[in-house]
C-alpha cells in the first residue's frame, strides 16, 4: 500500500485499487497527517489547516468526526490514527509514502554525485522524478495556506531534482533524455533561469540551435515582462556562445567543474 502525495492525494492498495476518501475535510486532515507521518500533529495545527483563522465553535468536534471517518477507511488497511498529547498521528511505514521514496532516491543520487558516479546518480534521479504524477497535493494545495506551503516545498524540491538530473545527463552526453523534464519544469516555473540554461545547452547539443535560441528569447521576454530584469550574465554568455557556435558547447569536459563553468552555471 502507498500513500501518494506527489500529484493528487491517493491511497493505492497492494492490489492496485484505490481506497476511497472523497470528502474535502477528510482529505485535508489526511494530507496534514501524511506530511509528517509518525509525528503528533496538534489539534490546533489541524484546525488551522482546515479553517485557518476562521474556525467555527464546533471545530474540535468536527475534527474528531473527520478523524473518525478516516479511521474507518484506514483501519481496513491496518494504518491507525492515534490520539495522543493533544493531537493526532498517523502510524505507518515511511516507505509507504511516495515523498519518502522520492527523498531516498535523492539521497542516493547525491551520494553517487559526491563520488563522481554520474550514471547511477542519473538513474536515481530519474527514479525519483518518476514518483511524480502532477503538482504535489494537486486539488488540495489551494484549500489552505498550510497545505499550500507543504505543496510549494515539495514542488520546489522537484524542480531542484530536475536541475540535478539535467546537469548529470549533460555531463554524460545524454541530453536528449532530459528535454521533456526540462520543458515540463519550465512550464511550471518559467522564471527559473538555470532550467532554461540547461534546456538551451541540451537543445544545442541535439542540433536544435534555433530552438535553443528561441528558449532564450522566451525566458528574456518573461523576465522583462514579469520582473523587469534581463537574464543573468551566465545566460547571456551562453546565448552568445550559441549564436557563435562556440566549440566549447559540445565538449563534455566543460562540465567537469560545474562551479567554474560558465555554461554549467547557467
């Protein structure tokens, strides 16, 4: 059984069926508990997650009712929700939550990168990104500030993982693999310049120079329109390198030092 947060909230059973939790309030409570499994979440925090600063007089009673309804679903899955110390906690194997599996793969990828093992790092990053089915807590993130903050943190971790994946693929000459990941990530955060830098380089190395230049123009237009600034110096240099077909762009060794390489810093 898996609890899936990296997309719409879903409970996937071992046989592939989904356990049914459909009411918004129950889903909100479940999402808040799953964000910190095996940790006591205070009643006050859960009420803020449900009503923010507009909790009704019946809030505590309503919360108990929502937890009771959740227990009826989860008891069949042998996943208890315990009442203790002025709050509630959901008790489960952390590996049953897709966020945990995502984080584990990121840890393995970073260990591989630290020792220069780029191929296994790439595989771990690809596995990590494969857990995502859409924006985190899709359909719930906008229902409260607390869940919105949880979702925003998770979505940012995904974009960072895409950046790592892109850099790793470029190091080992597998830029074609990362193109769809970069396009999806840029659609989510079009102002994140590093993503576009990697996309420009990947496209150029794939022989798609015009698309690389078009990606720069799209970024520049968005930055000027939304923020009132030009692309950073590294992106401008990369743009000029593409315009002049700088031979450094196709040399794999240029990515050996990401901190000092002009293009890799983009």
